[in-house]
C-alpha cells in the first residue's frame, strides 16, 4: 500500500470513527438518567464500542 493510499484509508477510518463516536455520545446522552439503561441500550453501546475497536485495529495495521 502506498503512502497516499494509507493516508486516504486513515482519513476514512477517522471519519468513520467520528460518526460512531457521535452516535455513541448521542445514545449515552439520551440515557443519562438514573435507571434508564436497558438491555437494548447495553447492546447498542457494545455495538458502537466494537465498531470503534475494529477501526482502531484497522488503523494500527496501517502503521505496521
């Protein structure tokens, strides 16, 4: 992979990470009250966190 391709991939991963982080923050703020968390909420949060982890792993591969 050329440096230019890595840069483009890096930019894409950062944008995707920002989108996921925005959705996660939005979900967390909607459920900020006491006892408003549910199994559905926990599943959604885990999905977003797993997405971020996948992006991190992909980004790390760019620099190996």
